[in-house]
C-alpha cells in the first residue's frame, strides 16, 4: 500500500535552494550578497546549503540584498514543495471566518 505522505524536503533546504538559485541567476558571489546583507559569508553559505535555519530578519536581509521581495521567495518555496507533494497551490490561502467580540 502506498503511503499517504511523501517525504518532503526540509523547508530550510528548499529555502536555501531558492536563495542560491536567485544569487547565481544574478551572477553574484556569496561574498557580494553576504556583504550587502551584513551576514557572514559562512552563515550565508550554510543557509544556502540548508544547514542553518534562517530567521525572518535574516531572510529579509538576504532578499533585500538580492533585490527580491521576501514574499516572492516564500511563494517559490511553496510552489516547489507543492510539486513534491503533488498538491496544487491556491492563489490565496483560505481565510476562515472567525467571529471577534470587541471588549471596550
């Protein structure tokens, strides 16, 4: 019997692949991007290889150095992971209605 779940790559691995691909497409070196993002070269290398989990602040700094919005990187990561999973990515995440009671 086939498993209901496929083995997904680690999120940090896919994020690193996307960041490395963007950097290489731009013809830039690790040194250039790490300097502009104010991140150590070694740490950026580890993030690109999926060996380190990058904080949201660090991801924003790297994306800024690459001149790419963070949401664009996260969308690409989502698209790649959905292909592995065989799922379709909706245009927008469904937002469930949650009633809110205001307290004054």
